[in-house]
C-alpha cells in the first residue's frame, strides 16, 4: 500500500533514516491528496504537470489497478528498436510536422526518439518500429501508387538486411500512420497488414483493422486554439452541437434531420471565421454534448476537440474501435451510439439526467491528459497511452 514500507526482518527496529523517509513519503502523499481537493484554477494553455503525473485510480478505467501495475512495468522495462535505414530528409525517421489534423503521426515519430523506450540494441527490444511516414510522402506530393511501391521496397529491404522480422514473421513489428491514405500505402504488403501491429487513426473493424492486434491512434488536432475546458457545467446551456462538412452518409442525415432544430446547434458547414474569432472552438465551451459523426473515415479530430474543451462527445460512428478502448471505459465519459440512432438523437440526449451529465463531465476531465501530445512526452499523455497499448500487445508474441 502507498506510504508503507515492508516490515524489517526479525524484531529489530527499522533504521531511523528509513523511518524518516517513510514519514516524508506519507506527508507527500497527504499533501498531494489535499491539493487535489482544491478548486480548479482558471484554464491555462500551460500543461498541468501535477495532474498528468497522478496515477490512475478512477472508474474511467476498466481496471485502475491493472492499468497502474502494467503501466509501471512498461515504464521500467519496455524497449523499442527503431530501424536506422532511410533518409530523414525524404520519407523516414522524422516527422513532417507537429501541427494540423495529422499531428498525432508526427508527434509519435518525435516522441519515440525523446523517450526512455528507445534502445539502440535490437537484442534488447520487445518491438521494432518501421519508421516510414505516409504523411511525409503525402507532403512531398507522392501519389498513392508510388507510396505502395516505396513502402514495399523499404520494408522488403529491412527484411532482407536484418534477421528480426523472420523470427515472428513481423508480429513484433509496428508502423504508425494517421493520414487517410496511410493504411492504403501498406496494401502492397499483405503479410505486414496481416501480421504486424498497425497504429492508425482510422481503426474501422469492418475492414482490415484487427482490434486485438492493431492500435487505434487518436486523431488530435494540435495545437489547440484555446485552453482546456472542464468544471464549468453552469456555462453549458446548449444541448448539442455539430458543425462540419457533409462528407459522409451519417453527416448528411445528421444535417438534414436536425439542422433547423431549436435545441440542437447543427450546421452543415464549418462556422465561418467571418462571424468572429474562434467562434467554432468557443461553441464547445457552451455545449453539453458535442456530436462526433464519422467523416470520410470512422474517426474524427472532433472527438479529441470535444474532450479538450470539456464537451461530452457523442460517438456517432459504426465499427469504430475507440482509442485506448482496452484501458478506458468510454461510456463513463462519452455517449456511444449507433449511426441508426441519429433519428432519435435529441430524445436520447434529453433523456440523460443532469446528475448523469455531471458524472460524464467530471469523468471527461479526468481523461483529458490522455488525449494530448507533448514534446518531450509526459506520463499518461497520448504517447504513453499508445506505448501502453503496444506493451499489452507484445505479451502475446511468441518467439
């Protein structure tokens, strides 16, 4: 138990120095607990590192104890080897950028090099990272057809050069992509799609995504324009909000059915900047439930936006393996619906009592730290959550 030391052997008393350390540890834990009871400060763009370092203990986790224990073990021992091949000035090794709707891919490429998980000794590695970036390829105007050729040649070169792939047929290898065409870029390597771990922003399990093998990468549009929301329930007077392009069937239906409703703020286009500065983002602060329908893919950066601004996300996307689903109980901080529920959307949201909404909102604030990237990474942020998902999967790999 925290704050306690095991008994000394026999009946001899503990040395005075150890007793002093135990007392200091107990005082520190008590101090941190009291600090957690203080009212929240005003939102700030600076990271609240004290909250980020707090070990998990909430019902938002399927098993807080298992997560805490596994996370600690991951921090102690998990190692990843990054293949050194490929020119960083082209499509390999380094991120294209750390901004925009594909920032998650860039942050992972940067964070893995900044973290303690990286090893230069492949014999120590639990997993092997294939550092080719479809986002960089797209940024250089590479066509989809050429992407598949480039990826295929690079991976086959690694397989022929190094002995590690053939030990597991690639089961201990992974790649990371957030761009829409990133998954398609690997289609020329069906054995990699089948065997390796794919960390992707579009984890739709009605196609090739395999939940127990692959990892859902949260699509986070950073930097956020405004500070975190949360603990501001009294300001949330709008029942539901969505504004965006109608680039999917569910979005078309959502706009057609609810666009003129007086209690749901639904718009079939993004709010024009001509109306005012950051009007779209500010709307999140005043809304109880933010609707998150799938777009061209099942995922949407609107989910992480909603979490950041303290607006309970309403997931309206079928076949979506939600990020960190192995760890987080999404129904504690989000409303998860089927696409067919769009016709009853208003009645579903109005049926949620104020007490239930308050509980969802409070839980949402607790998971905000998991849906933001930092450089260098900090404990429990998006990078560490992805690493934990990879850590879980490495246990099933047999040599």
